[in-house]
């Protein structure tokens, strides 16, 4: 258990290091799920759970003042606890969503004030022209603001795994069936939230063409992606050719009226 807890801590530390690497997306469930699965010797199951959680969190992007649920804690703990219990991706999803919501509240209460303190320190370092102290406060403050995750996630796994596993083993069959059904609905809901943000009348026909091609022509997603790529290339060269013709007409020799 101690080795697994240490691995959970290292995965959490890796996930919160995204601020050092720009928007590298290493904190997405699609990355963290397989890492947890690999650490627990269940890589394939970790990939499946990570992909399932990614669908649920696919629209969870911080835009403006909106702060999405904490994907890091939800993915790591949901996947780890589900694997420990010998359960499937539906259980990882059922555990991950409430965990991410609770951690969002905890981060708002604890992480934000810590970050604010170091932000003021960095402002003072800039005013004083002290680059060395600015670098120290930037790196140390970055990880200090993630201290609740670095502490809570490993501790929650270490002290809570046996309780969660015992609780899951007592779930009646009818409730487990409900969890499995909701596990299929929630990823669809997450994808629908993303589609709502990007969908317009120009994109909608392509979405439905792809959907009906999968449904009625029995094409897989790889085939759809290949056809979509070929269509994009075709439209690119067609648009380029049309722009070339317009340029030739606009640059006539002055006798075009005749």
C-alpha cells in the first residue's frame, strides 16, 4: 500500500507540474488514467478508465472566471480506487465526479489564498528588481498552491481505499446496474456540453454526416477520420484554386469590360 501511495503522489506531482510546461494537457484524464493503470499493473484498464473520464470532463476547460471540477483528483483517485476494488470504468466515473467537485471547493478555499500570497511576493520582487527571489517564489509558490492536492490525494487513497473497496463490495446489484447506466450517460453529457459550445449551422451537417455514417454504414471512427481528412484537403485546394481565379480576374488588363 505504501508503494502504491508513493506512486499516486508522484503521478499527482507530475500532473500539477503542467504550469512549468505551458498548456501541455498532462493533467487530462487521457494521460493520468493510463499512468495510474500502469502504476497498478493494469495499463489496459487504466486507458479505458482514463478515456471514459476524459469524455465526462471533455468540456471542463477554464474559460474566464469559470473554474472546472478538479480533473486531477477525480481521475487519479477515481481510477485508483476503482482498480483496487476490481471494478470497471463506470465505478471510476461514479467516484471521480464527486471527488473532483469536493476538491474544487477545497482548492478554492486553500489554494487560492496561497497563490495570492506568492503573487504579491512576486510583484514586490519585480519592483525591487530581484530576479533570483522572483524565480524562487514563482516555482515554490506554484507547487505550494497545489499543496492541498499533493497532500489530500495520496492520503485519501491510503486511508480511504479499504473503506471504499469495502463499500463497493456491499453495493446491491440493482444499484450497480444504475451506476453502469449512468456511466454510459455521463460521458455523452460531457460531449454534448462540448458540442453546445462549438456547434453552429456550418458545422452541424458534418456532425450528423459522421454520426449517420457510423450508425448506418458501420464505419469506425478511424475510417470517419480518414474521410474527414481527405475532405478537408479537397476543400483546402478547392478554396485555394478559387482564390487564384478571383485574383486573376481582379488583376485584368483594363479591357475586361469589353
